[in-house]
C-alpha cells in the first residue's frame, strides 16, 4: 500500500494486501491538468468557465428495486475517480480548482448502507479542493461567476449513444457551452498517462494469471462455464478485480466461430469434448481500467496438425502486427497485414489457393476474419476516440468496416491486437457458391473444417516512442501452451 511515515495516505486506492495501491491525486492530478490545458487551448480566455459533469446513478433491474453493481460513468471516473452514486464534479478552467457535489443522504441510509461520511472525508479521499452537497450546486456555481458552464455532449462512435449532460434546477441561469468538453476529454483518454499505464499493466498481470489457471484446469468433460468461474475467481481472489469488463467468452469446438459467444443465447453452457479447440476471451478491471485478453488452446492439451497449422497462422499475424507497430503507422494497414499473414498460413494448410494479394483484393481474408484487428482500450473495453472530427473515416470494405478505429498510432495509446481465423458456416457456405470467391477456396478442405470453430489471440499493447510493447503475459507458442497445460510453470523458470 501507499505508505507515508507508516500510515496509509488518505487518498490511496487499494483492494487490500498484495493488490496494487496508488494515490488518487497522482493519477487524477495529471489527467485534470491535461484536460484543463486542452480546454483552454480551444476556448478564448474570456469564455473559459467551469467544466461540469454528472456522475452515474443506480441501475435498477427493469421494474424491480434490485440494483446492479454500480460502475461509475467513464468520463466522470476519468476526471474524479468517485466510486459513489449521484455526484456532480466541476473543474474551473480559470484556476484549476476541482469540486465535488455529493447527495445529502437521509439518516436511514446508515441503517441499510453504512456510515454516512461528510464532505471533508470525500475531499481528502478524492483529492479535490472542495466538496459541497448537491443541493448547494446552484449557489456555489453562481458564486464562482463563470462565463459559461462547459457540459459534456457527444456521441460514442461504437455504441451510437450520447453522453448524459449534467442538469440541475437553475441551470438555465448560466451560459451553456457544449462543443469543447467532449472532444477534449475523449482525446485525452486516448493517450494514457504513466499512472494509467501502470494500473492497466496490473489488470493485465491479473488477467494473464487467470488465463494460465484456465489453461491448466481445462479438460474434456467440463462445462465451458467451469472455465469462466475459474477465471473470475482467480481475478477477484488473487487480484481484487471484482468486475469483468465484458461478458466472458468461453467457447469450445464449433462455438469458437461465434465472435461474441457467451451471451444470453449461449451462456458458456456447452460441455467440452476431447479434440475441441478452445477460445477464451476474458478480461478484468481494476479501478475501472480494463484488460482484454484472448487465448486459444486444445482442450486435451495437445494440438492436432490442423489446430497447430491454424493456430500458427494466427500467431504469425499476431506477432507480425506487434513487431510492425510504431507511431505513425495506420491501423487499417495493420489489419491488412494480419489478413495477409493468415491467408499465407491458410494457403500452406491447403485451405485456400492462389495469389495472396489477389485474395486480399477479393476480400477472402474477411471470410476468415470478419472482425476488426483490435480496438482502443482503457476505462472502457471499446475505449473512446476511435473516430471523430479530423480523424480518418471508417472503411466500407469487408473486415475493415469492423475496425473500431482507423487512425494512425501515437505513443501511449493502448490498443488490442486480436487477429482471428474462424470457420463460420454463415460466411463460408455462401462463399463456396460465389464464383469469384470460390475460386480461392479449396472446397473439400473448407467443408471438412466447418466444425472446427476458430482461433483468436489477443494482447493489450502499448504504442511506445519507437515501437510497441505488449502488457499481456500468457504462453503463445505451441510448445509453451502444451507445456503449461501439462503443468509446467509460467512464466518459464
């Protein structure tokens, strides 16, 4: 834990012994300074006022009074790190002062939810300049006499949904400005600070260890959800990571070809068979920062020749992309590199035939990898900033249209590298009947592999000043995967 003279700092975050501990002020201080600088650059000095955000509230399940576990709204967490519901947060662009506005809770709250703490406790905990009650918001803001209130208003390019603006009784008394906060906060979130990267590395360390436990516990006869529970228990018990940032994908055999397997229609409920290939896409989050890792391996611990050939095709794409990544590189170019590597591997395995570049032009790569190569990662699994004003537009071509960003790489971006190769009947059966595409497909081999499933390998990668570095620490080579599944220690001794 963060200790100073033998005592824990009042603004520290930790989930207990052996988990990562850090100072909120050291994390959020540089973030607030970066956001303030970005806003001031876009606004004339006379128009610089107070940036106001509304935090998340409770999530009730349908018409019931049952609440889902609370997770803070991402932009609010980014600036303030508040873990409680129904807060407002303000950053004065003129002098950099930060304020929180907390709900005034009834006395009955203490009976059901625990001790009611006052503004001074939260002022120290969240390292802000002042904490007031939410019913004092109007009076406090009027006292600041801001030229404008800068509100968060913008559209998420992955979901298509808009942010929820802060509002309160009396807001109409202020000049409201909605053009600045969203692009500045979004772009700031794309480029991580050193402190953010350290937290994300911790989440990767914990999730990597969880994936290794899954590999070592897997055997034919188990249910897919047995592996899901092994992973989730490892991340929470060993790392204090309570939340899975997305529904775990624990697929076996043919279900590995279903890209987002694991949801309501197929809740990781198949029994694992001897000879199945496994695809495990699972991550954890710590202090709302996510990891997102995918491992593929044979259920019985030994690759068949087909499994080895297709696995190595994906591994070649995975390694080649990470080696080629550096600032200025186009992400769509990396996607095409991955397709090229996979097609070469498929050709060597006798699944496709012909010139690889001609196959790329005919969109054969998208038949086997219909999703994008990877996505930005941070507080959200599909993190913000992929598309927007001044950035490259989304491609309309197969495969490329599924990329969640088309921008060039920059230092301290974190992006997933997750090439995959799938034998999905919904894509390949029609292609076998299409004259142009069928010319590149070896029909008998494709038909024989329609029940194979698929392989995906995913690392979380930091773009550095001169290249890229993976934060993910799982066995990748065929030899390492088989050794770990046989009980060898990992990392290698």
